[in-house]
C-alpha cells in the first residue's frame, strides 16, 4: 500500500494542501507586479526554508514512531496490512495478510472484531474505552474507516494507553467502596441489633442501604418499651449521605431513647429533639415520626416532623393514612409540634417507613404512597412477612438508589386460651379514705380470679394499697384503679386529676409520709409515672410473671 497516497486521503489533508497552493500562487503573483529592490530580494532569501506539507512526510516512518498502538486491516475479513513498532513491542510480531481474528488475537479477545465490522459498514469511527489487554495495560481503542486506492474499505486501529487513568479511577472506586463500607458498618451498628418485643404488639423492621453507586443515608428506626404496657415507635431520616449523616442519625436515636424515658407526649419529644438537632449541626435537618401505643386506649398517638404519613390497615383490610398533624423537619427550630392519633385496635397493622420505599424520580411522591397503601391492603402474615412483601412490591433491589427503612407493627386479635392471658379490670375510686379498703378488696378478688400464685397475689395487693393511698393523699378526683395482665406481667395503674409527678425519696425516721413509692419501687419489677393528655397523672408499677403462670 502507498502510505503517502493514503495519507493524502485523510480528512482535512486535501483542504490544507489546496490552501497552501493558493497561498503560493498569490504570493508569486504579487511579487511579479512592480519592481522589488535587490536588498529586499536578498533579505527574503535569508528566511528559513518552508515546513514540508503532510503529504510530503513518510507516513510509515511517522506511524512507526508513534507511541500509541497502530494497526491497519483491510477488506471485509479485516486482513492485517500493518502494525507499528509500539504494537509489536506490546503484543509481539504479527503476520500480515491474515484475518484480524487470527493475526490479532488480543483484539478478538477484547471483542474488537465486531467493532471493525461496524466501522466498515457505517463509515464512522467506533471507540471502545479503557479495556485491559493481555499485556496488563489498559487501552482505549478507536477504529477509523479509510478508503484505499482500489476502492476497498480499510480500518485503522488506534490504541491509546490509558493505564494511569484506569488505575487512578480504580483507586478512587476502591476508596469510595471503603468509605461506603465504613458508613454502612456505622449505620448498622447504630440501628437496634434486636428489636424489643412488647407484650401487646408484634414488630419487625428491615433496613436496606442504597446500591453501590449511592452513598449511605441516615435512615433509622427504634422500638422503646415505656413500661405500663406502653410502647414508643420511632422512624426517621437524616438528610444527606455518608458517614456524617450516619453519625447525626446515631446522636438523634440516642437522644430519642433518652427523651422517651421521660414518658412525655409525642409532640413534646419532637420539640426537645428539634432543639438538639439544631445544636448538633445547624445545616443538617431530619424527618421523624414518634408514636406511642397504649393497649388500654387502642390507639396510636403520634407526632410527625416532616415525615411521611403512618399507614394503618384495620381488621377488615381498610387502609387509613395518618396525614395530620405534620410539622417541619427537625433542625429548623422555632416550631411547636402537635400530637395526633389513629385507631390501632386488635387485628390492625401499622407501617412506618422512609422515603426510599415510595419516592421515585419518574412519579409523584403521593403516587408512591398510594401504591404502598394498595400493597399493604393485600399484605397478610407476620410483621416480617409484611415487611418483605412491601419492600418487594415497591421494587426495591440491591442496586436501589436510596436507603430504605420499614417498621411494621401488629396488634394481634387474640381468642380462646390466648385471650385469657390478656385481661383488664378497673375500679372508679369514689369517696374519701374508705376508697382504700375497697381498692384492696377489689385487687384481691381480681388477682384471685386470675389465679396468680399467693406471693404474687400479696405483692399485687400491697402495691395497689400504696398507690391508692398515695393518690388519695396527694391527688385530686377523678381517681381510677386499673389492673391489667398480659402473658408476661401484671400491671397496676392509679390515675388521678393532679399533674404533680411523685418521686422516690428517702424518708427520715420521724417522717409520716414518703414511704409508699419507696415500697412500690422495692417490691415491683418497674414503676413510673406520666402526665395524662387531659390533665392529671398516672402512676404505675409492674410485676414480671413467673413462667407457667396462667
């Protein structure tokens, strides 16, 4: 092949040659017009000689010295016509005249032969980026179609060594993987390793980080037993990605558990959490739902800080959405949150979730929530089964672009022997001091009918007597005694109209009061107090049942 003639057919070569010829003719014509001083002629002859044109360069010598890999194949079967010195140094000598599949096995193994076909058919260059060749180097291959003198098609293969770029990119990907693994490890370590399982609820949760291309977010959930049969449930999402979001999430989760121990209404917990979020990082915000389930009320009392609505499916399969009230996210400051409630009776299932479950780039957020409602309406089984079905129905996979956290709780409907293990008994405390003996007699009769052992019976009556006496002395009407048993514990509650919370203190030898709460705290497994929404307070204690109690 005549490389000089072939190079003249490269795009742009003919245009540049024509421009140079036109410039030479024009210059000659101008010099012939009029006389030119001899001194000027001599000065012009001292100029450096003109640079040779591209078509005057020996093309093969140029290609042999190019550091990139160059090969030329021609014809429909891509027979090898030429490889330069760099190609030979990289892969060894190659026989000319043979098809590329045999003469250039390294290109065949890299899948470059079909690219030669595409370039020849389309007449347009084709590129294969950053492929690792058998010599261990990374190359970007460009196949450029050319036309030979006889009209047959040929393809010029040009391979640029991009090993340094490829290795730098791999180091960057490895660094990102390590950062992601660190964030995922931190995230999972900050989530509850084992969910608390209250007496009256069945709970399951799942967390799935985003795919490998997405940084880990700050999704979290928690279940906190408050005592007296009540349970707090939390789910939240810290805006942002990576280790920082996970660290902020851990601080908020710890704070929620601390505030929950105060047994405050949900909106007051979020008010405290909002101030803390501002102190942690003024530029970081988070959404959160804090809810409390009280089996005596059969409702879920909640407060939301910019989070998605809780969904509840009742025993008939109807799904309700707890939309209001919803305040701004945590960390915005200056907002007074409010509490709402939604029914959660026996046979109901509630779902708390983060936006990764329902938010998609190609659809409105409300459409995603509606789809989740439909999925919940048909999802039956244990809480873990419901969790898994909701995640699958939302199309969440291992390469999902956002974190997903889901918390499912069920208030089971109990019948038969199981129902006998969950009982309630209540007495309105009317009158004055005579209410105390009535309360003791009532408690004794109830505990006897529940067939508790004698020692637990006596402890329950004593605790009832002390709590009622404390309420009669320091509280105000209306007063009420409630006894409740589950399959694990006996719970005794006394409610009155005064909102002053009792505290345990050490009574002096001559003190006539201050011993009731101390006695209750000594004999009971746990005790506590909380203010009631309508004003007043509830003081409670609980006793763990011995195994086999019925």
